[in-house]
């Protein structure tokens, strides 16, 4: 389909070379057409710069610096991904795993914190089935919080942390006094590997997280 002009709505050209706009601008140098033509001429003189490296002559989509950075960070992410998957395989944790949900042992079981934790355990029914993972959070630059999706015995579906025994070896911070997840129904190594998309395995999500591409 031919281009459509934003000024005269004719086809086959756009505002940058609209003959109607230029003719009307000549007829009335102070009118709306003249103002639109001035905007077009200013835009032609504006040097486009890449939003990633701020260099002229290309966009972020074609930026050579960004391509190199992505390749570098994807390679690093793939190494971390393997470590992460090895730890999941050790515990048998993947889509389809059966989880027992408990609260931590406390010296003050009557505290408001402990009552809240026990309410969380009850809301799940004490058991849960892993339904998936939030891949953008299962990266070395991310947080363990709420990156696993489970469906409890009560039917409640919620995003929850990974089991602490896994997260404490992979992340700097972990909630020791939140919910405890014990894998009581393991799945195969193959099932664990297929719990993640090809983009995650290739390191794309990890690289985007490190480079903060989704924030820019």
C-alpha cells in the first residue's frame, strides 16, 4: 500500500515532500501549512543519534557497540544458566515438580510474622505444583524473589521464591524466614531443561538484564 501524507492525506508521498503543503505555505507564509513545513525542514537538519551509544549515523537497532555488548553478556549468561540448571537438576526442580510448602521453625510461633507465614502455608494447602518460571528473573543479575509460579493444593496460583537452599548458593540475598519449599516429587533432567525457553538458554534474558535494555 502506498504511503499516505499526514498533511493532505494523499497517497504516494508524505509530509516531507507534500506539494500541497508547500503550495499553501507559499500562499500564506504565516499559516498552518508554513508552520508544518518549517517543522519538516528542521527535522531534516536534525542529526539522528543512537539512543544506546549516542553516536550519529545509526540507531540502537543497528548499533555495533550494542551488538558486541549483547554477544559478550549472552556468553556470560549461558555460563550462569548452566550453573543454575545444574542446581535445579540436583533438586529435581522444574515444571511439574511437586512441592511441599512449610513455614520455618520459630522460637515465637505466636508472633504476627509467624501467623502471617502460617496463613500463607494454609492458603496453598501445604502442597503445590510448579507451573513455570519467570525467565526474566531467573538470571544472574536478577532477584530470586517471585520467580517461580506454583499452583497450590487449594487451587491458588502465585509467584513465589525458589527454595532457599538453591537461592542461597546463587544470589546474594535470600529470605530465610519466608516460606520453605521442599521438592517431594522430582522431575527428570530433560524436563528441567525444557522448563525454559530457547531465548533463556541462549542467554538473551540474562544479557538484557545486565545491560538494562528493558529499562531504556
